[in-house]
């Protein structure tokens, strides 16, 4: 991918309180609230779940490449693991008063809690009719597989990131 092209693609950063944990979400492409009915929203969202330690910024070049390769038709979002990225002191943390995000997740920093954390985010921030492509790296693959098992109501597809043979 041409580095000039990559630099032109804006990345929007948000910090949200999800399941009781501070969470960084990085977004390439449309980053408005998909639940806003006045917005012309895409039909598909590419959602990246990182490996450990869950630093979403590591995946930005990959997300930009994906966004370009899909001709900028589909947004690419990256979610950090709960508690792995601290927001800057001047950054506003978005809270949701309703839905799964409002409830604290027991053991949010454990593996099961991290799975529930991603599910809470998807159920709250992504419309049910939107198709999802989950891309997981390392432990993110396992989390993605668990999401497939636990959330049959979400229209999901799965891809994995791994070493080339």
C-alpha cells in the first residue's frame, strides 16, 4: 500500500466505557453512530479484535490497507481490550446509559470478561442488521470464535490473522 495514500486516511479515536472498562475504538471510514437512523450507513463493518496486549494502534496500518482495498466502501474498526489503553486526561469518555455497556462485567480483565466486553460493544454500537466481518489476531481469534458461539443473532463472518506458511 502506498504510504502517501495511507497518510490521507483519517482515523477517528473514541474512548468509551464498556462493561465498566475504559475502551479505545479506532475507526477508519464512517465513524458516526450507526444507530442514528438519519445516517446513510454501510451494509458491512470490518471489526478487528487484537491479540494480547490488545493495543489497537498497532493495527492502524492494516486497517487503513483494508479500508483502501475495499474501495472505502466498508468501515474498519479496531477495539482495544478493556483496560489495555488508558485515555489521555483531556479525552472525553463516552458512556451509554442503556444496554449491555451500562452493566459492569464480572472479571472484565479476564478472558471470559474480555469476550463479554466485545459482545457488549457489538450489541450496543452496531445495528443487528449490519453484517460483520470479525478479524482476530492471536487471542483475538479465540475471542472471535467465542462471539460466533455466543451471539447467533449477529450476522457474522470470521477471518483470522496469522503467520504465513
